[in-house]
């Protein structure tokens, strides 16, 4: 069941997440809700998805038990604010951020990790 109303493709299960990060070299996943800190991240992802064809962009409902691989990831320990945004390269989490990020911040992370 989809939890988020965004144009970014939503991952619904932990198995689907695992499959996507194993099949795609560069993946960004934003685990959040439809709240004021999350929506700007989804909006930036929608724009970047058109420009960065070498990266796969996904959303995931933070409150779903299926989001546990992100919510409980070592890189996310101590995070307090939503969303949790994670970046995978070659199947491994290489970066994670918490709370709102603007397009420039996201672009800098993409450039640093997926160049």
C-alpha cells in the first residue's frame, strides 16, 4: 500500500529495496512522511530524476516496518528529524542525511558520491 503522494517511485517492501540497490549502481532513497520537512526533498528528487539518469530515485514510507533497513541502518543511528535520506553505491550505503535538505545540498551529495 502506497503511503506517500509523490511523483517519486515508492518502494513498498524491504525485499524490493534490497533488489533495487543490488540491481542499480547509484540509488537515492528518501524515507519520510508527507510532512513539511520531507516534501521539499521529494520535490528536489523529482527534478533531479530528469537530469541525473545515472541515478535511481525512490521514496519509502518511514512508518512502514518495511523501512527498517533504512531506519535501523548504522549510518542513521542518532538521527532525530525526518526524512532519513540514504544513498547507495554498488549495493552499499555510502551516505545518509536527516531532516530537510535543499536541492543544492542533495546535488553536492550526488556529485560527491556518484560522480
